[in-house]
C-alpha cells in the first residue's frame, strides 16, 4: 500500500462533499416527504451557524462549511493512514 497524497485526497473529499451538499439541499424542495419531514430537513440545515433556508448567501456559507470540514476530514484521514504504514 502506498501513502496517500493530502492534496489529491483532499480535493476528492471536497468534490464528494459539495455534490452531497447540493443533493441534500435539492432534497429539501422535493415533495417526496411529509410536511414534518421537510420541516425537519430545513431545521437540520439551519443548525449551521448563519444558515437560513432559501438564501444565496446561506448556500455559499454552507458550501464554505463543507469545504472546510472536508479538508479537516481529509487531513485527519491521510494522517491516520500514512502514520499507520509500516516502514522498512
């Protein structure tokens, strides 16, 4: 097994996180849930500091949060993986 590249893995985490973020936001508009389900969905997103539903500035703020959390996750994962490698 090789060591992971933080740059490569980090950008992949960001891409996946941002795609999931947009899909989750779009899920708040689909009529596939009950009214209580949609309300819960909106409430969960509004737990992010500064986020309000249906606001472009909140959409960008949420994207920044996902970007930062993805880099933190990538850094931690790459560090754990690379530090656990057996070196000869």
